[in-house]
């Protein structure tokens, strides 16, 4: 992973989350690898950096995406995450994650470049977006068979235990972050395209 980052000419900035994207495999499968890099450790798990079938289709209980479902573009995004929570509705739906800096809890918004899927093609966007696109887990019990509705383009780990261990490795406070920690703790993001046709 470090060698791939160096081949892109990107500096190594710890701690960081790395999404390895392969567009040659089925879009709704847990076909990618999500890695965590720190000065003291490394971890990797199955995951995705793509939206699942629901958001891609805009069907079921998922609102449509008239401009196309989005994902984070390949690139290096420094200090884009802070320790927070992911989920909508009541507190029972919120769970620990590394959240894109969105202007809340003492953070300054850190936009990312996105691509949108239209007419069967990923179209790059020049605009920067605060989604938020977060690093979160797929489900609380068992392993999800497909990405489905679990991702709208976030960086998602399939396994809850793996996700939590990676959060801790990145420095996520075991009993939840304080306001001061949310205002000061950061993690970077790298999205690497390892599709065979794109890797020299």
C-alpha cells in the first residue's frame, strides 16, 4: 500500500484510511480493501468505496439521485476525518465512525472531489463536496451479503469488529470522543484505483 501511494507521488500522512478501488469487479460486492495506516500499525479488511445497489438504482426506501449516485474520486485528502458518529434518526441508529469534517464540533469543512454515475459511466466532477462521506461499518450483526443500501459512496467496512478495531488503531477514543477531541483529532483519506487497466 505504501508503495502504491509513493508511485502516485503522494506523501505519507498518518493516521490515514486507504480505500483500494477495483472497478473490474461487481459494483455491489464487498470487492475492495479498506486499510488503515498509522505510525505504529497497519490493518486491512473487506469493504467498498462505491455506492450499493439501492443508491445506484434510486429504488426502494432510498431517495433518487437525479445527478447520479456519488463516490469519492481517486486522490489524497489530508485531515478530512474527525472522530464522530454515523447514522440518521435516534441515538440507537448512530454508531462510531470517522466522519468527514463538516463544520460541526469545532471542525472546518474539508470537501472532497466526487464522481457521479450517469448512463452507466462514472463522470468526474470538478466541484468539491461535503457529503458527508464517512468511514463506517455495514451492519451490527453478521456480515452483509451485498453492499445494498449500506453505502451511498462512503468508505464502508463489511465487518463491525474489523471496523471498530481500525477505528481504535486510528485513535478513536474507546468511550467516545469529547468535544475537544472532535475539534482536534484528524485522519487523512487516500482513494487508490487499482483496476487492472489503470495500474501500470
